[in-house]
C-alpha cells in the first residue's frame, strides 16, 4: 500500500473513530477534530484491559520533571498510576489534556497518581503547555534520553502518542489506551476498578 494511500486511510479512520472534546480555542486541536491530521498519525483510542493474572512484570522508571525534580516510580509504590505519553505539538494530546486533569482531580487522594511523560519537548515548552491547560500533576521530560519510553517499550508503540497506561499498585500495566482519550469517564472507571482490586 502506498504511503499516501495509507496516510489517507489513517486520517479517515481517525476522523471517523475519534470523538474529541475540550480545547475549543486551540487551533491544533480544532484541526485534529476536523480530521485533517496534517503530518500526524495517532492511535485510534483502542482500550485494552489486562486481568491481574495476565499482567507482565512491574515497570520501573525514573526521570527529571519539568520543575527539575527527580520522579522515581518507587515513590509511587502502592498507588495505581496513570502514565500519559504526550508532547506539546500533538493535537490529540491538547484535546485530551482537560480530560486527564479532570480525572486526576476526581481520583487524587483515592489511591491513584498521575505522571506525564513528555517525549519531544524541553522543559520550558512543556511547562507552557501545562500552564495553558491547567495541568497540575508532574511530567517527566524524556526527550533527551528516552529512558522512560524505553522502560515502557513493550507497551507503548513508538508512533502512538498520546498513549495512556494505567499501572496497578504493583507497577504492572493493567490497562492501555492507544490514542486520544475519548471521554474522561472511561479513564476514571478504569482507574477506580484497578484501585478496587486492592480492597
């Protein structure tokens, strides 16, 4: 299949499958909603959930946050952790940002933590994005060495940004959303179900 035809099919699929919300004043998000997908190929929002007895090994990761602090997955032990891979110029990342923040606010303090992983930007660009979208959970800047991406290499296809993973309290991948989150309630339900496993 030719590259142009493939790109067209992907754009058509993304336009027909994704239902986007938020970021109404963001030109890139609007462009993405319109289905033009200029130079961008994303996942289709496919959700995979993994029963506890079918999950892989715990994933350890560490990196420097936008604020210059070190974030280590060991610090999150015992919490269900949402890990979102993003970058500022990614239109679906902009479209889903308000939903991620909404879910973070709903589950914060209930046994869940959120971590962003910026895969392309330097700290200043990433910080500007977070300020614009009101993101209050930490993000690791992973553009320089890709160490966090490498840690999740078996679970996050390199071209599928955004991708959101939900890790159980042991640090194992319990769920994966490839592409833009369609609705905040989907992620909140997944997170609360994984939290409930500890009861």
